[in-house]
């Protein structure tokens, strides 16, 4: 953008001064980049193998080029950013081309032209003018959106206004300089100036002025344009909000491509023996990828706007977690001077209440356009608070006691795990193994703690049994031998208890030669599928909605009983965002006779958490700040819009209003929310609806 008009009308002395200023700008820019790199390298190394290199590169390029994440979750903002980004990139490339043409071909090689002639030159002019205009449109759109429309997730700071205006002035002065040059040299141009169509329009506006006046205006505006652009380049690494121009692509390249639901396995016992820190205590515990996350944040607020804790009025904001850590990092690793003493993160830059409000729903990770992971940082902070500081909400004391002592967070005796099968013919693995060393079953039905002990969710397990028996699928349950997968302990931050429970379950599975596991709980599903492999537990894990959908497609289930109901489906976070299972539950509901499926405003990838994740099932929320009540209101709104009203003279036909779910935790939370809000609909698991539709 700087030398778009080359040095036409500039004196040799002016040219020299410009080069000196440019050199100073580049040095300032380079030092800023060096400061960021130095700070990032303070973090711990992260594993990066050659194997996924091409996958990482292609994913990064595709996401950047298409603005995929922004467009998917906020199409207007995505289009605005698309115009600004591609306008900026093309104008920058155009500046590089002009610089090469002038400095290499003309100044060094003494050639009249390099490649800046003929059709290449004409195409260059059209493309740059077109993208330059779109760049200006995008910037004006951004200013109107932020300072006119003011979406609630966007913050307002005076400096925030200066940055887009700065770019806007660079673009405007660039077109004015082009138009003045075209008007002043109209008689000697060797090409049709209309190829530079935007500049040509400007030239028509000023063409009545004398050549001398045009040259004077051109010179003044050229210097203004150049100094604005060089100033922007120098300032870029020091402006946190726009640093993502440089760091976002790198962050996308280094994004974690492992399954989303897998946390890093810690050597807890080894850390205790070596007196090492677990989790994040100070900034020295962060990884290089974490520091890169901090440098890449655009402060767009999408994470905050989708965080259920924040939406329900709690102190947590994923954006503030990142910004607080970034401010902390800037203090301890300043751009100028030596690193300072490390302070403990919790209590200095982040309040304990912030990390304990998180439901681990991953909404913040889902919507971030540059793949920042606030959730991972919250989990690591929790790990340190629980295992090193021994600080956590009192409500978790009984949860840890129950999981460590009785193998379940409800602290119920193992003898109660089979209470739900009363009246059912359910095979138990130990009984099968007593008569046959190789028990004959296809699926181990892993019931989970909620469906074992909670009276309401026990009905889900009973419905699944009915479906399995109807489809003649061989299955068995562990009964008293079943233990919690450890998911609540791990998400709360107690990695040690998680690993104990996981190893116990894996040993039992392997003793019975388990190959396939069927779950009804997405938390169990995610842990068994994505996290047990790191401990040696390799199994084919299926959620009940996946199996039911497959049985319906294969014709092994026939839904004959009509259920006249309007149903909205609630996406479980651990089934949806964590494991991308969105279609199977909806396909099942659409095959139930009489069902009309409607969607809540927040659904699929943007579905809102029920409030139970991250151990919050066992914490009491403040009145007026309950996530489950907010979700129930959203369900009620969707059902109210689609309630069928009979036409005049038409007989009134009873239709039920339902919210369908596919998670015992969600079932418990939604049932509680329905009661507290006196909502006018029922809550059913998809398995219950299918069992009912079987007749």
C-alpha cells in the first residue's frame, strides 16, 4: 500500500528520507515480533509431529481463506471480516509487487520494466482497485457495526476506534494519490486509465485543476499515505487487538488436531514424587501454544456471547480469561527489559470464581475464529487448585469422597447399581462369565452413574433395554462391577481420581474381553471413546442415539405407534460439540410418526449447555443465574412459536409439547428447570420416545 504510485513526483532526497523512515518502521516492527516470539518461547514445548503437518497446513489455509468459523456462526460479521482481510492481503501483495518492480528491476537492474507491463499490469490495476474498494467497504461496515449498532459482545475503547480509522485513511489516501497521478499524467499515459477504475473516478473529480496543483496535492498526499502505512506497520506488533493479523494464521497451523474431548494425560504420581507443579500455577507452566493463543485473541467477544455461564449472569467470560492472562504475560515478560518475578495466576490475574463457573461446554472453543482454547486453560487452572492448592468449592468434597470411596459421585453403594433393572430380564456379565469363560454378548451396555442411581434417568436405561431386546441385540451390563468413568473428577480437576477409576474400568473390560461399549451418557461416551485410549483402553464406543439410528436405517426397528407431539431437541455439549453427533438424534425424531421437529435458536454447534458439565451438576447455582432455567426458556420460546393452532371448524387434536434430550445429566437439569419455571412441556430422552413409538 505504501509505494503503490512508485516514486513519481518524489525528489531523490525525499526518496532517501522515505527509505530511512521505512527502515526505522521495519526495525520497530521486527523488535515487536521478536518480543512476541521471546515471550512465546518462555512456554513449555508442545509435541508437534511431522505426520499431521499437511493436515494442519491445509486446515489453517482453508480456515483463513474462507473465514470459515466466523461465517458459520455470524454471517454478516464474517462477510465484513472477509472484505477487510482479503482487501488487506491483496493490497499488501500489490505493494510488494510495486516494490520489486521499482527497486529490483528499475533501480538495481536498470530495466525500464520488469513484469509490470501489458496484461499483467492491467489486471493488477483492476484487481487492486476492486479489492481496495471492498477493503474500504469492509472498514466502514466495521465502524458502523461496532460504534453504531454496538453488539453487546463488542467492547468500546477509544483506541479501538483509532485502529480502523487509521486503516480507512490509508485506503482513502491511496485512492486519492492514484487519482491525482492519473489526472496529472493523463496526456502521457500509455494505457486506458479506466483499468484503474476507482482511481479513474477520483481523477474525474479533480481533473479541472492545473497540472502544477495536481502534482503538489499528489506529493503531499503521497507522503501522508506513506507515513500512515509505515506507522501502521511499525505499530502492528504492539497493538494486541490487531496482532492477530500476524499470529492468527500461525495459531491455526498449530491447533490441536486430536479429538476435542481428550484432555492431556498427566503423570500425577511422578509429579508428586518429583515435587513438580500440576496444571497452571504461574505463567511458566503455560505452553508455547498457550502464549500463542494470548497473542492471537482478536477480542471479538464471540466466546463471551456464547458462554452459558456469562449469559446466565455469572462472573466468567472466556474472553476475559484470555485477556487477563495476556495482561499478566505482558507484565511478567515486557517488551523492554528482563522478565519479572512470577506471580500465582489465581488470585492475581484471575479470580477463583471465574474458573469454577465454567461448565466445560466448549462453546467458546467452537466459535473462536482463530482456534483459541480458553477451556484448556480453565481446566489446567482447576487442576492446580485441586491437586496442588487443595482449594475448590465445598460441594465437590462429597463428589471426590464418593468417587474415591464408592466409585461414583453420588456416593451410593455398588449394590444399588442394579436397582433400575427390577422387572427386566437384563443379562449381567459376571453371571454369563460364570457359565462361559467367553461371555456371549455384542455390546457391553455401560449404564453410567446417573441412570443407575437417579430415579428419573433410570427410565432411559429401561427404554434402551426394551429397544435392544426388540432389535434382538445381545448385550450385558456390569452391574455392581461398573464404576464411574472418572469424567466428573477429571473436568473438576482431580486427574488422580480419574486415572484410578479409568484403570479399574479398563482392567474389568479387558477381563471380559469387551470389544464394543454402548453408552447413554455423552460424558461416559466421550471419556471411554477419546480418553481411555491414552491409558490403553481401546474399544468401539457407541452412543445410544447412534445405534438406534443405525437400527432404524437397517429396518431392525419399526416405529408404528404415533406420537402427536411438537418436539425441540436439546444438543448435549459432550455429544454435539465434543463429538459432532448432531444428525443421528434428529434423524430418529423425524422417523417417529406424528412428530414435528422444531429447532431452538441455539442448536447444533451453537446449542446451549444445560449447566451440568464440569462438575457443576453437584453445585447449587445462585437463583436468577441458573443455566438450566435459561435453556428451558429457550426451549419454551421455540415450542411456543411452532404450536399448531386448529383452523376454524377444525376439530381440536391433542398435541404434546416436548423437549427431547440424549443425556442423563441434561435430563436432570432440564427437569429441574421445567419445574422451577413452570414450563408447559415435558422432557423425554430419545430412547424413551423410541420405546414408546415401538408400541
